[in-house]
C-alpha cells in the first residue's frame, strides 16, 4: 500500500510518500520540506486555535519515519526548503536529489549583510542560505547527494511497485542557477542577477510523476501551467496542483490533459494573495469534486474549512 500525506505546513509544500507492506515501512520519500515558520513573517495573522499546521520534520517524527530513502528538493524557495534543517534533525536521508548541490566547503552567510541591496535580491540570498545552513549543520545525515542536471527526463525505479519520473524545465536554467549560486558562495553579490533569477525560480522547479501499481500521482511543485501544457501532460489519478492554487497554477487545457480524479492544493489559510484563487477552485471542480486543501481554507460559498495535519490518501 502507498500512503500519501500532503502535510499541512501552512505556507509551503511538503509531501510524504510511504510504501508499507504487512504493516512495515518499506520505502519513504519526501518531496520538499515546507517553510521554516508555520506563520509567514510577511502576513503573521493570528492562527485559528483549531489549526493543525505542523513542521514537516515534526510530522516525520510523529509518523515514526526516522529514515528517508529519498528527499527531493524541487527548487529553493523558502517555503520548499526552509524546513530542511528540521527534517534533517528528525531523520537520516539515503539520497538527496536537487538541481544544485553546494560545494562541500560552502558555509552559511548573512543574507542581509548589505541593507542597501534590494529586498528581492536579499530574499533570494535568504533562500539559498536556508539550504546551505541546513547542509552545513546536518550534512552528515545524508548518505548521497544526487545532482539533477535537467538535461533529460529521468526515470527511477524506487521499489518493485513504485517508480518515479522527474520532469524538468530548460536545462539552461539549472546551469544559470549553478553559476549564480557558486558566485554567491564565493562572496559575489550581484543584486540584479539575483533579482532576475528570483523570477525564474518557480519555472525551474522539478515536477514528479510517481507510479504505483498503475496509479499515477503528479506533483507539480510551483511550475506555472503554461510551462507544461504539452503532450507529455498525460492523465493522472492524483494531482498536487502547482503553486498553491494561484491563478497561474492551472488552465482548462492542462486539466483536460491531466484529467485528475483527485486534486490536492497545498496552501496556507488566510493568505492575502488569493492562493488558492477562487477561479482555480471553480475550474478544478469542473473536472473533479474530489478536491482537498492542506490547510483550513475558508472561502464563503465556495470552500468550508477542514482542520487536519495532512491530506491523507491511500493507494492499495
């Protein structure tokens, strides 16, 4: 059986997949690690006392997962990589897969050392520093780091029943990312290059298609719909909608290609930027009524809040 938990990390993404056999854990994979905070510092609204948001690392501990066979970092936005340190505090990792692997000598740095640098540039530095700091403090808990170059689609057999296909954007994005991040870690701070890269981070994210006993699970990370409205977007059973259900996250064309039976949106209730967007929710419901939200979204007349630590699905 495959257990899927789309963890309620509040703002961000963290998805745990566990294959169990006769009640024993056979394989565990985590895709992204959520944010470093349960409430974002740019809109720290009071949490509903019924909230069940939880850090990804704490969720692993609660589930008794002490080892991850695979940890995928789809890209390096704070809401996907900010929780990495806490994950590594709770579990060892057999293979970490990411589109950038810092040099072994990379050290944490101060993202706000130059207050004159534009905020967008400092935010990009902050995201990278979460990654570097976590690896510096807990890198010994990772057996292998696997670089995803994005040169071609990668197919990985994970177990006898579970397989993974990794789908990438243009490989030139990852080469540019390496040039920029290597420069930052060597002490360079090009504000305009950082700002330009910050605008590319979502489209550089890695998408995944897991297959288990013929059932297809697509995790779209933060890749906007227009980036993958292609013939490769074949039907699936479960879809984690990209980019927290934003207006750009999906289109009728993409949903018509994917034909999902179940859709999950990873988001934080109370966000002021319409994520999830009401139009996106209405569009998804034209294709399926089996729609779930990680956090307790409340949109009068459209969505009633549900309080839980994760959207839990099972595939026999």
